[in-house]
């Protein structure tokens, strides 16, 4: 009986030790940072809407880690050292991601061994050029040009272009206090887009707003934006 009890105690200690060991893995320490870019220029997107996937094998659970892209096109993640596969899932972002010979979303091999900074090159449908945003007479006025980047069969039309303003630095279709929109069919010249929006009363009062222009591409969920601009008035 004592012998049986002894073996039960040993088995229990082994189980507890193993469980504690599993629960005490070191937290990821490597910083993986960078930007989503086109020819070195960051791609601005909507806050919380665009992400890419990192896949790492060898830990018994092959699943994706989603990394969010901030509205200024930057990203940041804490990772374990190791080899990863990076991919944008279909319909993520206002851009095309390269495909492999089989027509599937291609991957980039990423080796993490301590801090790593890497810009990720993408192919946007359009780029916003020469944008200006300024306040005058109780309004925010915006101007921009649009350059169509993808001109082959994968190219798409513009659904609309919008000027957004907000009280905070998060500015987009779901975060704004006023907006003006131009339908794509009404755009006569991609090199001359002008918009104007009246600044509404702000409570509590402040003498500034944040503004940016967003372009909605037909058939694409995510907009491409200008950088956020703080405008005093």
C-alpha cells in the first residue's frame, strides 16, 4: 500500500512539474516593426481594418498571428525568434499582394533573431498625390491628385473620394464629425480634385481638427488615405 502511494505521489509531482514548465515559457521579446509601402512611400489606411498574417511552424499548432497595420501604415509585433511566413490574406488593404505560380497569395520568408525592421512592399490601385488640407472661413478645404498605379486587367475604377474631419487623430468613414464626398462618376480630372467641409460646433470647444482624404476603390473594402493632418482654425 505504501509502495502504491509512493508511486502515486511521484506521478503527481511529475504532472505538476510538467504543467508549471508549460505555463512558464518566456514571453516573446523580439520587436518586429516596419511599414507597408509603395516604392518607399507609406500606405495610409483605416485604423484597425488592415492586417497581415505571420505563420510559424514547429510548435504543434500551426496558426496565424494577425498583425494590425496602423492608420499611418506602420506595424509592430512582439515575436519569438524563429522563421515565419508573411502573407496578406485576400481582400486585405487597398492594394494587390503578389501571387505564386498556382495563383494563391504568395508568402515572404521572415527570420526573426532579435529586433527586426522591415518595410513590406505592396502594389496599390491608386496613390494620392500633392494633397493639401487647410482651414479658411470656418471650413476645411482639401485638394489632391490621383495616380492610377494598376493599369492592366487588375485595375479598378474609383467609387468615391471623401474629405473627413474629426476631433481626434482617428479619422475615417466611421470616425468623423463632418465629411464631403465626390462620386467616382463625377470625377472629370484625376489631377484636380477639390473638396470643402464646414467645421461644425465642437463640444467641448477646441480650435483644431484632424483631417484627411480617403479614396474608395470599386470592389475593394479598404480605403487608401492621405496622412492625418492637424489643422488649427
